[in-house]
C-alpha cells in the first residue's frame, strides 16, 4: 500500500526552515562526546564548526573539531561581522561563523552548535526559535574527576575550570532543556528526544495557513 503524503503546502509549512540547536555545559561535562553521538543518530542535523584562537589539542582535526586561527585574524573577521556570536574563554577567543549557519538554516538543515554560555545567550537573543540545551555532570565531584582524567590541565587550571563551572550553572534559566550526563547512552537518547520534539512543533513558524477558497 502506498503511503499517503502530506499536501504539498502543508508539508512545506511543517518543514519551515531549519532549527538551531545550542548545546552548552561546563568544561569536562562530556558535551562534545554527546554532540558527536547525536550527529550520528539524527539525519538532517549538521555541525557548526567554531573558530578558535587556541592551539589544537591531541587528536583534534582542523575544520572538523575547530577552525584554528590567530588572534589578529579573528579580530579582523569579527570587525567584518563574520560571526554570529563570540566569547573569550580561558584566555582564547571562540566564535560561530555566520554564513554557514544562516545558509544551512535557509536550506532547511538543522544546525547543532556546541558553544559556551556567553555565546548561547547571544544566540538566544538573535534566534528566538533556537533550542538551548544545558549539559550537567551528575555532581561537581564527578566533573572534577573527569577534568583530572583528561590530564591536559594543571591543578590550578582545574580549580579555575570548576569555579567557572559553578558560575555557569546560574545561566541554566536561559536554557530550554537540561540533560544530566550520568550515562552517555541515556543522555544521547534524551538529546534525540529533544531534537525530535523540536522538529514536530508548529509554534511560531512565522507563517499561517489559509484554507480560504
């Protein structure tokens, strides 16, 4: 039996434009791992690769994990309006390229951004329909353990990251969802559910249906 399709006009309405998903959380909470898993689970979702002035770490790949640049070049691009949001975190600049996000959304692709709370606040101000998700560690002690296991920071740097994490928790109120990353598989399932729910909503699509003949 052939499946019935939505009327063309209704299908277009339901699809609208793409949705912007913003994921934030304290350093070491596992948000990058969760985003990687989510991208493999949900089709039609593309990653926004942030620009940064920090050095590449470990197995990170240029233009996949981050686009690496210098501070002078970053400031030049910032002055040109090339970024949707930007922030200075732990002494380094981070930003989201404007062109990629805007073009992806206009092509009806959903965009996944992994950015800090400063950037998320800027995105929320510019994109009212953006879906903001905050990733929490099960406890602050668990977060400390994860940071120590990374072996990439000195004890003083870990203390600084934990202090900033506590401040970031006060920004939860601007987020739409909170996911506790106590078990990766469970957290990924919750993220998948959030994306699915956002794709099914019809609220504030920016257009209206007219059934008049």
